[in-house]
C-alpha cells in the first residue's frame, strides 16, 4: 500500500519509539541509564517533592497489582525495575525515568536521537502549515528532553503539544479523540504515525488517518490495512 497523502491533513501526530527515534536508543541507551539510577533517585523522595509524587503514584500502582510475583515496594526502585522487565507502560515509572533522564541530559551524559529524515520533515511540514504533536508512553518531560537535546539541535519548537499516558492509554480510541480536541480539529484531518498496529487501530476507531512507521530495528508488523511509511521523505 502506498504512503498516505497529506491532502486535507492539517495536523500530524507522532509516536516516538520506532517512529521518530530508533528502538535501539530506547532499549540500549535510555533504559539501562534509568535502571542503574533508580535506587539513587527513589532515595530522594524525602527531600524532593517531584520524586515524592512519582513514588506515591508508584505506590498506588503497586497496591493495585494482582500479580503473585510482585516484589515488595520498598523505596520503589525494585518495583520500578520489575515494571521495566515487563515493559509495562506505567505512568509512575515513566515519571521516574523522566527525572533520571533530565539529570543525564543536563550533564551531557545523554543526547537525544532521531532518524536523519525527521528534522527536515518537521521543517517541511511546518512550512506547509501542518500542526505537529507527539503522543508517546514516555512522560511529557522525557519527550521534551529527547527532542530538546538532539544532534540536530533543539527540535521542541516544531511541536505545539506533547501527550503521554496521562491523556489516556495509547490503544484506546478515547485517547485519540481527546487529542483531536486539543488540536481543535476534526480527527479526519489528523494523521497519526506509529510503529504499533494496535495504536493505529485505536486512532482509526477515533476517525484519525493513520500510517505504519517501518523503521530499521522495528519488530515486523502486518500493516492491517494501514498505509506504510519507511521514511518521512515519503510525506512531502
């Protein structure tokens, strides 16, 4: 199936992992960086209200768990690692990771990564008057940090909004309806790009246009009726 047309599109909603950013950056760089520092950041909860709020969210999620293999909460670090091992899209975990990555970007230990076709596409789309937003399971803080510290410079001015799982789950149509409301656009005038077919299906149920991002390192996926995009160059 050919790439989608941008005719009639007024907004583009982008996933991050596997869409704008290689999956390897997330799993080989960001995740290990956060894992190694979870104990350190959770220990700051008594003195740092932002960390305390994230740990409180983690405690609430822990209390709601029904898994028999659940570790003791402790200061939250062991449970956070348990969530990471299961690739759980935990809002509390993402908040903690964002705080850790903030330290890393500030010290220069981390540098955001995007595919080379992303910066020119963002500029091209903005020149066309298209409005750009992000929807990722990573926290809004983590999203802004990644795009704010890339080899191509600060890309955050390209985006008018950032959405995470506080908006809603990425596999539920209601989340995309809410984002369309934030755009103040009909869903049919918004194109959502993601490497996860279940997310595209949810966006399509909300009447958004969709396209599957097929990037190096992504897990093989059947498009399921969604157009495919191998490079943002295919969307002039």
